[in-house]
């Protein structure tokens, strides 16, 4: 290398050797597998298992790869037998009723009284199955609202929520357990884990809440429902190829329908 730099009239301080580091993909994949199968194991306990399987890796490297994969153990909620635990970023939805997102937005009536709106959106189709305003919405109210939605549309496999007291309540947890719905909690301080509902709430505020006056809670319910129906059936979405959510769902259903056999 010294002679090559001299012949090329290149300073040795400007020469950088291409790193030959192991990309660590195999180790990262194994760490992910252990974290999924053993959801309460942190990086230290994973490091104990790896040498037993023949992996030569030190604790600092396991910790670095563990954090790069976003596998930090979420805090355990006491006395919650059915609380769902998800490791790392949530997987992308693969179809309708696969994964919903749920949150609250705040506004006020014309007389100044504050109220909240429970918002729900399908991550795959961007279709909103529910907008429910209320002065005080408890965990049982959330469960009742979702149960009413179940009458007219199938429930999803999982719902992404934050750590609000309504979503952490016993009433909602029991409802989710009975209905077979997983409550997927975002990581503390990571609003991007629920980016679909954040984007939806922004559109709701810009296109409805900021341009409407609400005389009463019933008036708010009517105007929110009108906006929700327009959002689902009329408003095109650039992320859906400028289709409406209902059109996108219909096309998805048709593409999943098997063609009839030509044989008799």
C-alpha cells in the first residue's frame, strides 16, 4: 500500500481501506428469532443463549444489534394476563381487517365545552370504520363502540394503540381477549409506531374539525359521520393510487377472488 500510494502520488492519510467487517446479518436474524419466541428476554439473557448455540459474540455487540433491531422489552403491566406484547416495529398490514389504528383527538363545542373523538382507521385500506365523539370516553365506552362496529364489519386481527388510560383499561382488555383481537401498544415516546392514525387525525382536523362549528354533541356526531362517509367513499388518497378506501377494498377483494375453473 505504501508503494502504491507513492506511485500514485497519493498521501497515505487520504487512503482508506475498504472495511471487511462481517455484516452481522446471521447474528441479527438469530437475535430476532430468540426475541420473538422469548418475549421477556432482554439482550443479556439472549447473550447467555447465543454461546450455547455456538455463536461467538460479546455482550456489547449483542446489545448493539439488539437495539438496532428495536427489540427493547416493553414495560410489563401488572395484573394484566391478556395484555399483548409486541417486539420492535409492527409488521405492515397485508389485507383488510388485518391491523387497525386507534386514538383520540380533542376539540370543543361552540359554547366552549371540550369533547374528544375516538378515531379508528384501517392501516391497509385507510378506511375509517368509526368516529365517536364524547365528553368523557372510558375504556368501557371504547369497547362498546368497537362492539357496535363489529355488527356491520369484521374486526381486525390487531389494533395499534398508545398507552392512554382508556386503552390500558381492564374493560377494553377483556373485550379484546373475548373477541380475539390483539392490542398492540406503541413504544413509549414513539408516535411514529402509530403513524397511520396520526396522519388520519391530521386530515380530520384540517378538513372537518377546523372548518366546522358544533352546536352540541349530537351535531358533532352528525357532522363527523358525514365527513367519515365522504372520506371513505368520495375522497381519493394518493397513497392508494388516487382511489377511495372503499374502491381500494373492492379491488383488493376482487384480486383475492379465485377465478372459476374451466373444467366441468
